[in-house]
């Protein structure tokens, strides 16, 4: 076990889910299930631990959704906060509090936090130019702007990120930006904002992470090192928006706290709400261990930005670990809220009543701890039927049925032990430390494997001892075998509880015992001789049918088809331009003479183009849709007079023209017949 004696208490926080939609399996696998496993385990050990959660209710996506539905942002967040909270409770995510960032205590806490940093002179005040929609008479936050990504050429990148190549952007980086509100090209106007000088805290962050926390997961440590090596820059903590926490200084009318600044303070405000008198024990003492469970898209915010905020404020304890998981895909495709390509928790709970633990089990068994992983309904069915039913459920059922058959459900006395008994009990005694060490180092997937190995040990023991045969000649020997089998069953009730709490509760009920603490895992005397277990044992798990899986696959196929239909609707026409504007673009036809994938990129292809002018190189984000060999010899249309742009260490000298098909596929634009390389497109 890890040496945790220096910690008297543990604060577990979970990334705040965004309230513009329900929670899906990607959120669960990335954050909430592993956090719950860890918290339940510490509680089982009798440690002082609290788990803090809540909804993130500010930001532009919420205002966009409210506008689309013709309701207020508050109505949107109320709807999804209540849905998320209820769904989490039904799945057994055991928050000590699940609150929200629209609460009054959060508003006050976030305002005070900002004001403290402001009064200490920790912000930089800057006047900058930002995009403004004159027709809508509104500043355009990042998500209200779309355009062409300067890195991969994808037409449809948002002002904060290109979802095609994953690059972080500023709205002013986009090529040909336009407002998502009116479709108009925005203009630049001056506005004043406050910035967090992250560069000031870079040395402290470098020492704290790169020197002090080399034990962090490789993906977390590596991403932090990459950002630090590229050097941190000041980052705005306010924005022009009418939905959020007002900036608490004079002259800041119409400005709110940026959601990335506001949201992590929710961990503090929610702790205050839970423990108004003792919350500082969990945030401001060195003997408190803080663990932030997040997804990999939040690493920068939780490992660099939020700690810099805490350092600047002073008095706060920094997290001991930030175990971020990678992404979970669905049926080989990226989970997407906008495309409705997801398994939503609330829908799962309706479609599979009483099977909360099956989902918890599968998401843990497939946990994307070190790399992106995939959820498929076929694997969901196979893991339930071949593992939960055939291994864990089978052993428990066999042990209880045999006990009823030979001893009327009363635990028999154990007689003399044979080698197989001693070996089995010795092996059982190892699982407390084995599973515990894995949980404490955040290897939940491997820990679950060890839990199942304990069930396999029970099945092997019954197969090796064959009590149904021994019963014909030696009732005393059968008594010993079934006593040991029942001790393994009681051990399983302890071992599965952090992972599958509903099944653990049912198993304890069948064994007619109270929930046992973790320290008893491995003991061989949990059930005393003569103890009566239930006389009506039930199956812990039941098989999932092909029909149930087919129904879920049909739902996904329907979502895919509905999304295709939606994508057929053309985007709004951009504002009119003059013929003089159009002829400034030098459109030409070239022949692809060579093509290869760009190293360390799954989006970009490097094309060598015969342009009739001596040749050029163009990078294009079409690698998902074309194999390099398919393009060699093909003629393509391209913009010839764009200035070279360096991407992945390569100068791209133009832009390939392509059309986005109804299913989102990019199709390269080509002439219908062969023409000379270099001819103009008119």
C-alpha cells in the first residue's frame, strides 16, 4: 500500500459536467466512475474522504442552446442540472454534495476570489481588439465565430478550437470568420479585459509538476511539460457576455468571469456549501490530499491554470494528483453531443433498469486510462454474459445453491484443511493489498481484473474440490469446502463494492450480513459457522439478449441517419462580395505528383503539386477521407496566392479546395476532364 500517513483527509473533486445536455458514457468512463471507485474504496477503509461534484452552468454553449430553443439560459441549466444530478444518483455516483455554479454561494465565492486577486494586483489589464457582430450588436465569444482553421484548412472550425485537427485557436486566428448569429463577417473593435499572467507562475508550476510530481500519469505530465516548454502566456479571465458571474469591479458593466476561471472555483464553493464551518480543513491544510478526477481535455485547466490561480490567491493546498483519463469512443467513432452520437446515461437507465452495475463494470473494464478506448454494444453484451454472469454470478450462485442443498443454507463448520484449501485461502488473503494498491495508484481497470480473479479463484476451487461428488462419501469434507466457498463469497461482497455497489448490497443481503469494511478483505472467517444465509438466493446478473443489443444499435443508426439529414441543410449564405474581391483569389488546377501522411498527425496529408510553375507543397486535412495513393495522379483545385503557412514544421503553399458531403466527408474538388497543370479556375 502507498504511504498515506501524512494525510488525515482526502478531498476528491470531479470535473463539473456542462449543463447544455445530459451526461454520456464518455463522461462516466473519463471521470465519474473512477472517482466513485476511489472514494468508495477510501470510505471502506474508514478514511476521512469527501467527494465534491456539481454542474458547470455558465458559458457560451448554454446561451447558444437557449437562443436556439427560445428560452432563457437559466431554464436550460435548470433542466440539465436536475437531469444530470438524478442520473448520477441512480448510477450510484456517491457525491457528498452535487451543487451548481449558479448558486448564490458560488457567485459570492467566485466574486471574492477574483476580487482578492484584483486587489493584490495579480491581473494585467489590457485593451484588445475582438470580433463584433454589427448586425446583432453583440460581441462574439469564441463559439459564436466559425471559419477556416489556419492549421489544417478545415472550414467549420470554432473560434476556440478546431474539432477537425484539435488545435486550440483564438477567434481572430480564423480565416474568413463569420458570425454564427447572423452569418455576417464580424468587425474588430476594442474592448478592455483582465488577464491572468500565467507566465509569472511558470517557474513555480514547472518546479511543482516537473520536479515534484513525476509520478503523475504520462499523458498528464507530458501535456503539462509541453505547455511549459512552449512557455505560458497571459490568459483572459473576463469576457463580454450577458450570462455569467459579473466582474466585481467598477467599469466592468457587461462583462462576466470567463467560465474557465469561474468553474474550478466551484469545487471550493461546493465544499463551503457542504461544510460551512470546516471547509478550510479540506482546502488549506497540508495534511489534506486533494485529487482532481478529470478528462484529458481539462488537463491544462486543472494542472496549470487553476493551480496558478490558487498560488496567486495564497493559502490554498495544491492537488496531490490529477488522474486524467483519455477519451472513450462509441462504435469506432468519436462521441459527439452535437451529432447525438452517444449513449446517454438517463436513456441507459431507462432501457436497462436494474443494470447500473453492468454499465459501471464495462466502463471500468474498458477504461481509457492510458489511451483512447472504444465502447461497443457487442462488447457490452459479451462482458455481461461471459464475465459477470458466467464468472462472478456463476460462482456466487453455485456456492449458495450447494449450501442450500447440503446444509439448508447454514454455514457449516470447517474441518481439517487439505493443500487445495490452504493454497486457496493463502491466495485469497493477497487480494486486499493487490486490489488496494491498484486503486490507490488509479489503475481501476487492473484493479477490476483482480476482483474478477478472486471470483475465478472461487470457481476454480469448486471445480478442483467437486463437493457434489465428495458429498457421497464425506459430509465433513463437503462442510469444509462450502465453508471456504462461502468465505470467498463474503470476500467478493467487499471487493466488488467500490466497482459495483448495487450488486455488493444484494450479495450482502443474500449472505444476511452487514456491509464489511475493507480491512476484512482476505479474512477467512467473515461468516461464522451456523450463520444462516438467505433461503432464496437470486441471480446477481442475468444475460443480455441479442434483441436488446439490436435495439441499441438501431437507436445509434437512427441518430446517424438523422444527423445526415440535418447536415443536408446548407449553411447560411455569407455576405455579398464584389467581383473584385473574388478575382483576388488565384484559383488553379494542379496535378498531385506525390502524397504522404504527415508524421504525428492523423489529419494531414502532404501533397506535392505540379502547378505548371515549378511545383509546390500543400498540406490538407483530408487524411481521414483519402489514402495517399488514391490522390497521386489526381487533378485538384487549389488557391495559389495564399501566403505560406508553417504546419508541423512544413511550409504549406496554398489550400486544396474540397466540399463537405452530407455525411461530413470532405470531397476534393477536381475538373471533370484533364487540363494542363497551372490553368486558372474561372
